[in-house]
């Protein structure tokens, strides 16, 4: 794929997400079913409340990660630098979009290189796990880290999106073993995430056994990548197939519960439809901290 083709696809994704309706039509994150329990007797001083956490060996001012979005075109590169500056200033983490474009076309590497503006933040490179079935291995994963200056690597799972793309990679068999190989040999934290359709309990357990350092459940209820691909489709039949999967996936709240059952102590990232601070906190406090959750704050189902 040429530089222009990669850049065009990356810019298509940005434009579609900004201009088109790519939400789920009926399915929600499920977080709206939960609310904070008011505690009239907190027994803790407000001045003693802290929001800083240690995640993957890095200190964050707040348990927040700017999720994987983009890279691979000039527009994407500018967006990554803006996001990196924000992460550095606020003391939160950041994940880059898929770095495959730069691995294949090194002239695009600069669109992922943000250490100049974010020297201290937790930075995670990102690569489609499916590429491990198409010739990628430890060498490419190490290059991704070296090229970006990242602290760890996200391998993203997007089988539905790949199946809907005309240019999609759909050889899914044997992928778990290859993920385990990367976890064992990379020498840096490996996080596995979905892209917006959720991780099941079975998948979370398999990935735990494979040795991942953390999971991002990336549940349904936010951006539907089947709808993004619908807007990239060129034939009526492709559009019809993509439209059929608009409400496909495991809602974020349910995916978090399933992942926590499978991996009681593994760090979880709760992305997927985080439209506001309130719902973001509900997800983080309710499920993702596991046994180490703040004992003074609770959520309950409505």
C-alpha cells in the first residue's frame, strides 16, 4: 500500500468519525444503569483524597489514558502531537494509533513520534494483532517501540472491522499463540484491546493465560467501527452487511464484569463510549480496580 493510500485511509477514518453518525443505534455502554452511592459519613479528609496511580510502572496524576486514535498521515501526526501535549501537561497516559503504516513506510514515522512534546507521560505504541498472522513478529514489535519511544505495546483485536473491510486481514486462526510469543519475548508490557465491540470472559481468560500485562475491554456503546466501514464501503451489498452489525458487541459495563471475573487482579482499561467524566469514573471505580478499589467510593446498579 502506498503512502497516499495509507494516508487517505487514515484521513477517511478521522473525517468519518467527525462528520458521520458512527454510533450504535440502540446498544449502550450499560454504564447509565449505575450511579454513585452517596456516602454521608465518608470518614476520610478531603485533603487526603488522591487521584494519582501507578500503571505499568509509570505514575499518572489520574487513572486516565488517551486511547489509540490515529497516525499515518500529516493530519494524524498533528493530532497526535496535540494529544501528547495534553497528556504531558495533565499527567495522564496516551496510546498511539496503529503504527503499522510507519513500519511499512518509515517516512511516516514522524506522525507517531511525540516524545519531544511528551517526554514523561506513559506512552503506548499500537499494532493490529492480526498482523502477527501476516508475517509480523518480535522484530516488528520491537521496531514499533523503538520508533515511537513507547513504554509498552498495545495489540488491538478488530475481527469485525477486518471482516468488513475490502482490504481486511481475516486469517484469525492461531493468533492467541502468537500473542503469547510477543508477551514472552518482547521485554516490555503488552496490553491487548478490542476496538469497540468488547472482550468476553473467555477471551479475557485466554489473554491472561497468554501473559498480557493489562486488558482494554473497549466495549460497545461508543464508536461502532462497523458503521465507520459502512461509510467507506463502495457497493450497496457491502453497506448492507456493515449496517447489519451496527449494534453488535458486548456493552462496556458487561465487558468489564466479564473481564474482571476472568482476571481478578489484572489491570483493566475501561474504554468504549466514555462520553463524560461521570460515566468514566463509574467504569473506573466500579470494575477496573478489582481488589485495590477505593474503599470509600462505590457504585450501585440503578
